[in-house]
C-alpha cells in the first residue's frame, strides 16, 4: 500500500523540479530593489531581484529586462540575445569583486543601456565580449577594473557600438579589441569619454589589435580620449588589417604616446586634436597615419611621417 504522505512528498518535489527547469516565457521582465527571484517574478507588480536569474529563467531569447529603481543587480553571464535597459532609475549597478561584471558569449545581439559597472579595482573586466554577435552600449559607466573596461575578443567577427558612455579608471585599457583570424570586427565609439585608464600602469585609452588574417575597422566620433597611459594604439600583426578613423575627437593628456601605430596598421584623422603631456613622446608611427589637413596636432612624430591628403 502506498503511503499517502510519501506520495505527496514525491509529487511536490517533482512539481518543484518542473517549475525550476521551466523554459523562460516572458518577452519583457522587470527587476527591482524590492524584487524577489522566483518562478513567478518578472511583472511590473512582482519584479525579480537579479539580472542573472531573470536572464536564465524568465526572459526569452530576444527579450528585455527593465530596471525599476536604483540597486545593485549582480554580475551577469549573457548567452543569448537580450536587452538590459535602465531608462529612469537613478543607478542600475553591477558591483563585481572578481571576474567580469558582464560576460557575453554565444552569437546573439545584446543591448546594455544606463548601467553602472564598478570593479572596485579587483574585478577583471567590465564587459567581456567573446561572442560572434553584436553588442550595443549606451549611457553606461564602466570604472575600476583591474584589466579592461570593455574587452572584445570574439571567436570570429562581431559588431560593437559604444555611445554616450564614460569608461574610466581601468588599469589595462578603457576599450580593448582583438580581432581573431576569421571574420570581420567593427567598432564604433560615439560621444564617449574614455579617460584616466592605465595612466600609471602604461595602459591604454583605446587599444585595437588583431591576429592572423583578421579584419578590424574602427570609427571614433565626437569622443574624448584623455589622461590615459597611451591614448590610442592600433596594432596589426601578420596578414591582418587593423584600421582606425577618428572624426571630431580629442586625444589629450596622455602620459606616454598619444597615438601608437604598428606596421600594417592605419589611422585616419579628421577634425581631431592630439596633444599629450609630453609632446616629445607624442606619436609613434610605424604604420600609416593619414591626416585630412584639418587637425590640431601638437605632438611630435617619430617613425613614418604623417601623410596629408585633401578632403574630397
């Protein structure tokens, strides 16, 4: 004869397992300081508490997480297409003590808006992108990471856009990219402030690198790269192509080189100011720098001279 109590206990356990492993079903979900992670969270009235639980259990691929109010929402590993949006809260923060504040893998399209990522000087990267998809960041602050603010090392191609954001106080680089031996990587920086990165550790404001036969094309527009160890470094190796184009931007107050270009790499300058703290260190050009003749360049140039061309 079956014990009714044993049968009930097994039934409850099975039901809990089914609920715990249920596939996400919501297109849009909310998180809040007063939220509670659980299978019924996610609506505006019963928000979840953490980004990771909401990503894993509540929101479908291609869905969105919205922030209701100021809080720390914990590090998150993203493995699908998702948007994390803070439009109105005072601060939607991720405080990371180690590892990465946000890791992006897989091949999805990811949007991050209005987030503050803080590494406290010990966590590795603010955003670590190792996906072959796309990443769009807007109105974000990334600060205090022991390696890079934003690290982009995709297995193939990828598309990155960072807009209206502050990236500061990171020991390695504010923005670091490494194009792999396959695919094409594009990076767009628009109206960003990339300041005080690696000033005492010989780090970088923006460091663009690649290996093998990679193709990497970067555009920096209306941005300030200031008070970094090296302002902009564009580094090619092997048969790859790495190029950077700056429009209406400033590279100022670098502790060492303002611009560093290695053999095979190219930088194009238009309406851009370049001045480091020590102009004699200035620009190291072992590749190609092309000026459209409308820049304000104070720094001296070692290596190859800058090529001037007219606007067409």
